[in-house]
C-alpha cells in the first residue's frame, strides 16, 4: 500500500516514494511518499487557514471527535497492535499495552475538553477600579509542528495530537521514517472522527526540509521527542516558538533496603530489556548496596533467563530486533569501546546480526569516558555498580547529563523523601523501575532530557495562551 502525503486533509502524490521494512521479518509493509520542496512551501502557506479551522471547533465538537476516535481505536485495537509490532519490531505484548495506553491518552483528552477552564480574578485592587473583574480564558497558541520517534508510533504521536485537539491547534506531524504507518492510520481515524481536514497534515521529510518547517514562523508550537543531539539542534532553529523537547535519558534505579530483592531484580531486569531497551526510560544504570550485590546479581540472572527474544509477533517474546542497521552498528561500536576500556561482562549478550537482535547485556566497571557511560544506550543493555551510602547513590545518579526519571526500591520513608528532593530528574518512581509512566501525569525531564512537560493536561497548557478580558 502506498501512503501519499497528507496535506491539509488532501492526499498528495510525490516523486519520492520509499519502502517501509519490517525490522525483524524484513518484508516490505508498504510505501510512503516523502515531501519535496514545493510540498513544504504549501504546508507553510496553509497554516493560517488551518489554524482558523481548528480554532472554530466548539467544545462539544472537540469532545465528540475524541470520543469517536477512542471508539475507533477500541474497535481496531488488535490490528493496530499488530501493525505496531511489525513496523517497529515491538513485541506484541508491549504493542498491545501501547494501544491500551493510547486509549487512556485519548479519553483523558476527551474529558479534559469539558473541564479545561480559565479564571475569574478580582481587578478592583484600588478604589478607581471598583466593580471590575479580570476574566482569563485559555486560547490556542497557534499551529503545532510535531516530530515523533519510532519506538511508540501510536502513543507518543497521541501525546502530541490529543492536546492539540483539546486546545484547538492545527496539526502538522512528521512521524519517524522507520515506523510511519501507524501515524497514517491515526490520521485517517482522526479525519473520520470529524477533525477539520484543513487542520491536519502528516508527512515524511528528509532533515533539510524538516528543518525548514522548524524554522518557519507559521508554526507557533514545536514539540519534539527523540535524541538529545537532534532535539537541542532543532531548538536552535525554532525561534519565537513554544518548544517542548522530550529527549530521553540514561535512567537509573537505586536498590536501597528493598522490600524484596528478588522482586526488585525481576522487575528491573524486564525494565532494562523490554523492547530491546528502546524506551527512553529503560533501566540503563543499576546502583545496589554493596552488601546486597551478590544476591541481587544472582536474582537478576535468574530473571533474565525468563525473558525471550525473537519474532515480535510471538506472544511470549520480550525483546526483538533493533530498529535498523544504524542502531545495531552503534550498539556494537559502543560495546567494543567499553570492553577495550576494561568493562566486565556479567551477561554476555548473544548476538544475531542477520536479525539485528542482541540478547540482554549486563556490564560492570564501565569506564566513565565510554559512550555507554555518558549517553542513552537505547539498547538491551544495563550497567551495575555498588555503593555504600544513599548520598553516594544519589550522586552517581545525578552524574549523568540526563535527568528524566529514576527508580528507588526502599522500605525507608526517609530515604524516599531524600531521593525525591535530591535526585535531578523529572520524576521518581517508588518500588518500581523508572519505566513506569502514567499518561495523565506530567512527564518530562531536566538537564539534557528536555524542556516542558507532556501528559495530556500539561501539554495542553503548553499549547495554549491565557487571554485576559478586563471587564
């Protein structure tokens, strides 16, 4: 199937058409058109009309659109999960979970439409202003440009699109080229639900043309999820815009007098290797009290033995292919660098190059200058280190240039409060790995992990501006 460009609700052909391959199976799932220079100019020129169409929708209309969209996804949830599994090599168990989370994202937005409110403030702060009020209403900030990654091709797209619908912002979306087909399914479903065609554009574009969109003053909001290097570069181009960046991290978990060491080890192991570690809050760094180290490592090894790799359509699989050759070669290179630098393998990570599949890897004594110690691995990899005091564990966690989420296993309320106050992250997860994300709460990081917050309500606030009437 060929997916043309979707520009202002119209399917548009291009001379540049490329296949989408299934990372594990290797077959062609479809073809997608890529934007050319004239298409980009057309998208930019159409934004005033697109924004006018989105802003005209009433509260009732936006509620109905999101309600219909949720019903469509509910009715097709298995086929959408299988599409995600095939195009993103996401194991089916996690693809189904992504669809369930997508339903929560949509219905959270639907309910927010009816409750998003402004304020009535007193204005009579002097006798000369007696009887006056200040009415504050939230208005759409303007057209949205969103760029999304491959690893959650439904739910991370929804985290851009649903707040835009709630706020009344025109939508231009560039999904990941490795896994764009789910985004086109969503676009069709959104149009069928009643979203104004003029206010929806979905297209693929190579970096120079995508950067032209980022630079354009026609877009008032720019939301990006992806690598830190790309995100911070694009921020420099997005002048005079609201910019939201969700750039991942090197997520840590601290094991400090846990309720049950076996339970912690099993949960942390799955959180490190699920979907081959291609999750921005996958466990990458494990810090364990020295006295617990041997017992933890033994329980961790046993947990890894229960994890299965292979075909993402297999109901029992936990990890599968890395998304593409570039990712596989990067991971190989980083592992070699760490090994040459003196890192020790506790789990060796059997490889299957023909499938770009790497089994779980656990290293210790990773040199601080290695890429694996400094960067987000986005791979089935974790590093383990010991510590003596909680202060040391917090310092080790904070040594990363990233700060998205961290986990803490502890029975101590004092330790939990200390970690919550002192860890330089956007969120702390208690007695669970940092992979736990709830779609209605604020989500985002500090330091190199980005700017702003997602979570439907919080992104909607970012997509709107307060407008005041002094009455």
